[in-house]
């Protein structure tokens, strides 16, 4: 049993907080049980209210359960006017004691006196900003570490008389302990040790595009995730409806960070790679580097436009159509004229299809009118405008006519169009006729399937082709449900007892006496009770309230177009390092990349402290940086292990255990972007560098303890 009286005092306080959470959990479970039992099947509105309450209570229980992981982690005693002091330090009415944790807890019975501050609350900010140089009014700061519900250790800092530290590094003892801890399968939060420059980014109020540039180990990912949690806390009402999208470089990375947001009290976030952003498409192929470069280039917009236009066919010869006893001719000139009319509308292909068909029917109706309405005496056509309009409508119902329209301007699907394009040398040659044979060869593949780079191409095709009319589809489905319900009522009416000897109506209530078709259809309606995140993930047209992109330097111009469509407001946090760009069509300059979308309206932050990588490893990595980006200032490494980088031959690999091996035949660099490992071995560094010197730089900066390089 720990004899430290400070730990005993904090344990008592923490026990009190958990007692309040336990009570709230019990009350929420009781309300949930009551909601589940009170079911009024005859009242559709009550069913909706029940489902809403059910999901709200479950969400609250999830939040209460998750928040218990490291519930309390800090405390500050901060100068506060006595009249505003909710929790005065004993004997110090001018000093307020604030506990900091993963959620907020108030004493409702004591005028909602604060007992625990959510780390995102403005009053909690001095916990992160205070240093001995700039104490922010804080006299003492306490770091409280727990395991489960037990307080295990405490670190105190006196910010009045302590040793001066760098103005941008706060809580050094707690920070160093966290940095030296071994890495696990999932990323650790930095909520207990957020530093001043990180805090400024997390709480930035910018409502546009914010770029966070930072070298390896500067905490870019952690900052981005904590910013997501902060934004969801601060703009809860708005973002709860629209959601937050976090785009990462690979699925391993997404799994690695997946536990951070729940631990911060947030679960309503969509995590996705850029290759998985197009609903219904799962990448299963890999592209060559030249194919990646071509597919990522904005030139693909032109190639895809030509690919779609190839389906808008003008026949080489007239197409005969039988209409009753008459024969009509769909001539190339008629089709070309209809195509021009449709294209000039500048609508997507599927939307313009109606314009093409309607105009072609006008021309056919005029042709038909000439055949049957010509005055034998040489006068004006005998048919009126109304007659010609009727001919138009009659032709619109003729299967042979509709078949020709479908052939000349078919309804398209993005997945089919891209699949047909990439597996056909003929279609590629037609769409990319203005490009060289190397480009055309790189686009071709013999097998069906899609690569991660194809998601952006599908998204672009969805804009060129057009999306389904969801409202019209919903109206059609509703009409069908009403018709089906009416049919059911008609059957019930027809099966009613008809043998009434007394001549009076039966005193038996039938279904049609108490319910109409629309009410019956409404009860059959499947209501969408999915969360915001679940609905957003499945909807190609979803507009997210905020988008965070990690390892953003890897995105190609085509992928930027796709991501920007997901966030029309352009409220985004973009995190990356141009020196680590491995994609052949990736980012060289943030300004040049983002200019087409937001002009110069960019707010740039730069992280300058390397918290992860030991100075010994950065000495090696910085030599690579000089070759990649000589103008870039390396981040300052604040850790040192005393273990230099070890160099050797590939034969020594057999004797190395417990390290992550990166290189040809082992883990590729593309799979470890954004990740960190205690011990790293790089094999065949020259081969990696030949392919991409940036990839070697990325590989060299993944280790938190030791790095070995084997040639």
C-alpha cells in the first residue's frame, strides 16, 4: 500500500468522481430498460421517439464507459479572483484548484460546481500552456497517473520557483516519461502532455484550410486527432449532424490510431484511406509507379471526360426504325444535333440523357409528321402543333425508338465505365489519343479490379456521369409502398363477408375502416437509425463538417479533387511533411497544391520539436533531409538514448529479433507511414533510395529507440 499522503488524497477524490459516474450509468441503464419495455406498436411516432431515445442512451453509456479510461490525469492551482473561485485551495481564496480529465463532471446538487474539467474546456488550457517562464497564473501543476480506478503515482511541478525551461516545452517530467514508454499496437494519446505549440494548433479557431507542417516525430498525427476531439466538443451541434472525416495513408495506420478518439471521448468520426472513400469500391490491385503518377495527374480529368464522351455515339449510317407501317430514319446529322444540344447543357452524362432523347424525339416527330401530314395539294402540313406533340409522346413509348436512344446515349455507371476503360487498349487509345504510348500502356491492365488510385477516378466519373436522383427514387419507392398497401386493403375488402340476409351493413370493423393505404405504408417504412458516421460513410454526396487529412503530402491532384468535394465548406486540417512525400504525384508545395481550391486563404502552422526520434537517429536522417529538402530546417530532437545508429551487412539480419524490418522483401514503406516502432531495421537502403530517397527518410525516422541499417 502506498504511504504517500498525496496519493491517498487524490485517490479519495477520484473515488468520488467514479461514484458519480457509477450512479449516472445505473440511471441511464434504468432509463434504457424502461424505453425498451415501453413499445406502442400502434403509434409510429412513439416508435421513432423510442429509437431516438434508445440510441441517445446507448451513446451516453458508451461515453461514460470510455471516459473511465484514465478519467483524471491532472490538477492545477491557478490564480483566480475570489468571487469567481468555485474550488478554492484551502487557506488560499485567491487560488482555484482545477482537476483535468477526459470528460466534465459537475456537482448538480451544488449549483453545478465543477468537479472535473474536460481537457478541451477553455478553463483547462493553462494545464498545457504553463511553464516556469510563462506560468499563465498557475502556481503548481500535478500529473496524476492511474491504472483502472487506482491512483498509482503523482508528479508535482512548482511553476513559481522551478528551474527555467524552454518556453515551448511544458511539464517536462511527465513528457519524458511518456516519450520513453514502449510503443504498443495502438497509438497513445498525448492528452496529458500536450505542449504549447501543439495546443495552439488543436484549439485554432480557423474556419478554413489549416496546414500543419512538421518533420518526423513532431506529433502531427496526435495533434490532428486531438484537434478532431476538440472541434467535436466545441462545435458539437454542427458537427454531430455533419460528421468529421479523418483520412489516413493506409489501413494499418487507421487501426493504429483507432483507439485514440474513443479514449478522448469521441466515437462519431469516419476513418478512411483515400482509396476507400468511394462507396462500393474496394481496392484489390496495385499500380506501378508510373501508373500512380498518371492516374494522380489532373490530366486524368480530360481523359475521363473523353472516355464518357465515347459513349455518346453518332452512327456512321442512318438507323431505320419501324413505326407501325412506316419506316423512320435516325440519321447521323439528327444524332449529332441532339448530342450538341445535350452537351451544351453542361449537365452530367446521365442527366443530359433526357435532353438528348427529347430533342431526338422532336426530330423524329417532325420526320413522322412530314410522312403522314403532307398536304397532297401542296399546302401547309395538315398536322397541328398539338398533333406533332402527340407524335412525340407516342414515339417516346415505342420500344424500338427507346432502344436506339439507349444505344446512342446509354445510362452509365462509373464503376463500369472505368473498368471498361482500363481493361481495353481500344478505349484507352480513344480517350487518351493525345497522349504518348507510354501513358496509354501504363493505364492498361489485363485483369479486372481496382487500385487505391482508382477511387479518385471513380469519384471524378461520378461527377461527369451524374449521381442517382435520390429524391425521385425515394418518391417512386414511396408510391410503390402506398400502391402495395392499397392492394392489401383491397384484398381484405374483397374477402369480407358478403352474405347479409338482413340487408344491413355488417357490424364488423374491417382493416379499411381504421387505416388507409398511406398510414399502412408508413408503418412498413424502414426508418434510418444509423449514426451520422454510418450514413456519411455510405453516401457519395455526403458533405462533412470538417475533414482532417494525415500524411496529406501523399495525396495526388485527383485525390485532392475528391477530398475537397467531401467538404464544400473547405473547413479542413491538413497534416503532413513535404520532405516525406513518397507518391510520384504527391505534394511538393502546399501553396501550389491548394491554390486551385482556396487560393491563398491558407493558415500555416509549423511544428518544430521532435518528440519521438532520438537525436542519434536524427543525425543520420538529417543527412538524407539535406539531399531531399536542403531549405527545410530540421525539427529539434529533445530525446537522446546514447545509442548511435548501427550499420552492418544483410547477413546480420538473422541474428536480430524483436525489431520491425523495413525494406524489399519485408514491410514496404507505404505500409508504415505515420507509424512508430521501438526498434527498426532497414534492409537494402540503396534499393529504397533508388526508388525514392523520401521513402528512405521515412523509414529512418520510425524508430523511438534504436535504428539498424543493413546493406
